[in-house]
């Protein structure tokens, strides 16, 4: 019921909508930003076990958990990320996390706390080659979903302009292998087979053999009569290769299939300076009612 109400509010404009590619204007602390995470790493569980919760706890506390990611070991903000996940032992319902607040501070001082509010939405069916066709969806974590929140800018290259919030899908391996993009953590390189879209009876053996040798999740380079290092390729075979390989082809052919979407959202905060304490700190997550969802001391 909660997720239905939140979704209805979002559609009706009851929640603030962000512009494409923007970060919510929700900075509250004296300095910067905060992020979230997966769950159940042993270090975080040990840190969490010693925390005395103060104030009222959220009903989502049994489901939504934080993970510190790599913020304790990585110094460069463009490489830092943390997680939030809907993977608790009672995680049976989707949870709308848009507008939730993270807080980072010192264990020995109440000064200089840093807060940020999560985006209210992101691109669920994401095609970076057709930004006008992308539509915003509420930032919802279904059971088993994880939100990866990166401190720095998204890894946009000369070929692509990436959104600040998007959900992974089965075609993302093409973006991971695209020159000039560097995702941290890496996207999953598990593209479905391009052979699924070939009518074996309608193509020549030589073409079929070529397509089988081409690597998955990688868009072949077609120049003149060559496909990668294979030359004297017939024009009909070159057209076939161009029609079935690449992210946009994969997206358009598979977006309506079951299990197209992955279980991970990506959010980029766009900061160029450090915003997390590396030690002697805490990370807390609050829901839209200001109630404590999870907290880790480290």
C-alpha cells in the first residue's frame, strides 16, 4: 500500500520531480554528500552490531540495509561508492527509497555532519543513445535490488552522455566494454547471445561462422568490407552484424522481454572532493518520515 501511495504521489506531482541528469537540491549539511548500499558484509554487520539506536526506528529497518562499499579504502572521490539494498530477512515488498536521507558524521563530534537526499526517480528502461525516449520512474528497490551510489561524476565519454540515475539491464555489458567509459564497480558483462536473432536457415554458413566468432558485449568495428579483423565479408553479412550487435540493438530487441531489467540501480552524485570520513565515523539512513532505517559505525 505504501509503495502504491508513493507512486501515485509521484505521478500526480506531489513529489518534486528532478530534471533529466540532475541531482536533487537537498544538501543539508555544512559540506557535501552521502551514499548508500548493498548489505550483509561481515565487517558492516560487526560494526552494526555495536550500535545503540537512538530515536524511533523505521519499519523498513529489517529490510533495507547499508554497506560502506569502498569508502574506507579509496581516497579519490571519483572512485568511491557505497550501497543500499532491499535484502533483509523480511524483504518481501518493494520499497520506494526516493527522497530518503543519508547522514555521515564523526563518532567523537556532532559538528560537520553531511547529509544528502536521494533522487526521487531514475531511468528504469535506459537507452543512452536515445535520451529523449527515456522516461523517469520512481526510485524503487524490489526484493533483492541494490542501489550503488557513486560519489563522483558518471563515466560519460565522448560517445555518450549518461544519466545520473539509471537501472542496469541485460545489455549493460556493451557499455562496460565501450572505450572511454570506466564504471566502478564494473557493470556485469553477461550479454545474451546475438545468435538469438538469427534465422539460421536464411544466412550462409560463412556468415554464421563469423557471427559465432565475434565476442559478446562488444560492438564490432565494420569498415569497408571488414568486420574487426575479418575482411572480404559480403555486404549482407556486414548488415546483419550491424543489425544485431551493439547496445541499442540489444535494448530495442529485448526491452519487452521478461527478466530484461537487472537488480541494480546506479546513482552518481557528481562530487569532486571527499565527502566521507575514512574512520571514526558513522553512516546512517533515514526514511521519508525521518525515522532511522540503518546505521553503521566504522
